[in-house]
C-alpha cells in the first residue's frame, strides 16, 4: 500500500534527493569514500557548499549585499542568536504562535521586547492585522508560517525598521522579496532538506554589528568570512543535511523554481481546503484569509467529535501518515510541503469523502 506522508517536519523529501544521498553515502563524488566519512576539506565537498549557496541565491534572487550561510542548532538557536547580534535596546515581535512566543522569550535576555500584537487570545487561529511597528525598535521579528496552527503571512510586509523573519516552514514555497528583509532564517526540515542544518540569509551590513562581546560561534560574522571557501565551515558542517539540501534545491530548480512551487502549493491547498469546507464531517480551524498553504489544520465538525479516533484509524488504513494535529489544536493537520505530491492530497480528499459517505 502506498504511504502518503503529511508529517509536519521532518517530512516528505523529493525522492531523487533521497536516492542521491543514499548513493553519496556509499561513494561521494567518485572518491570511493562515503559522504559520512570524507573530510569537509575535500574539493568535491567545497564544491557542494559553493553550489548550495549559489542555488539559494538563484532560486530566491538573493542580492549580492546579503550573506547566505548554514549552521547547526535549528531555528531555536536562532531565537537567541538573532537578539545577541541585532538587539541593542529594544526589539519588536509579532506573536502568532508557540514558536514566535519562544523567540520573543529568548530575546528578553538581551533587552526590552515589545509584543506589537498577538493572536493568542483565539489560540493563534488568525494573523493580527492592525498593529504599529515601533520606529525605535532595532528590528521587527515575524514568523511567516505557523506550523502548529495552520496560519501564514502571505505577503512580504513593508517594514520601517529591520525586518527579521523565521521562515522555517514556508521558505521556497513561494517567491520572496528578500530586499524587504534584514534577515531570514529557518530550520531546513520542511521544504529544503532534513533536520540538522539551519539556513541564514542576512544583509551584510548587519554582520558584526553587535555592540556586545559575543562568543565566537554566536557572532554571525564568524560564519561568513571574506574567504569564500571558509563560509559555513568555521567548524565541521553537518555534511549529510547540507548534501540533501543541495539535492532538494536542484530538484526545485529542475521543476522550474519557486514560482512553479508556489503554483503547485496553491493548487494542493485549494483542493484540500475546498473539501474541508464542503465535507459535513470536518471544519477548518484557521481564519480563511490567513490559512496556511503549508499546514492545513482541521477538526471534526460540531456533533461529530466522537468520530475522531475512527477517522484516524480509517485514514491510516488507507495509507495516510502524519495527519494527527498538534495537541494544542487537536484534530488533524496535513502538511503540504513542496515535495508532497498532489496525488497524496487527492488520496486524502478521497478518504474524507469516503468517510463522509459511510456516516450519511
């Protein structure tokens, strides 16, 4: 039976990226030595690092005045690394979910934090709209997609101060005007690779701009030195996650780039949201205008709650994997990242229709 992977991350990856990684583990670049055993100073690996940075630049049209590098620690490490480097007096945060709240908490160790708006009052089911960004803040931090709650900021906002975005779960899913941001970061384990590597895109004038003395690894300028061959390699990089990222970005490029991904993602999301809205058994949890293209959250319709476990079992029998919602929302969550094929979404829709017919 075919499995349909809707896990929220780590999640489905392009098949060709997985197969390339398996081959590279056996023999990297024709060296006769596997990827997990080579020196990161092997010429072939230095080429992979350079190509990976170039793929990021090409796919997102990243200007030359931005640095692109890869580190460990996940987005959670960036929660404190961002304020360590950028917060001088005060930072502003938009609180749209648990991860945004955690990011703001870490920033408080380095200075004042102003929560300009929050949707916690309705369990993060919407994106706040009418808020004022304080002009005296050093930066404004947003989380563009809220994996747990299924909400997303769909536009690149105009910001009067430095804009910092955690794009862990929607990077490469849609075009982004990088010039509107001072910094974009995220864990790779959604659209651009497996867990274990974090991407950072940052305007070069922000590198080394901190007024505080920083530990070497915390300082962003450490990871983007003048000599290109040493970028992302102050210490040994996570070679396997970066290799899979390299192969995943090649796949995105081969399909036509981020614009094509965006078109495909909108089609998949529309297909599933239309079924949720039509089907008498289910209701969506997020405000419609703020629904995420990446994470579709829904629950049993009022009066149908007792059927939740039955639907889980029903869906599992038909190959649906990873559709259980986060405990703070409950119900179901289908993550439709780039590598999730439309075929899987169609299978989930058919499963929902079949379940409805059984209970008419």
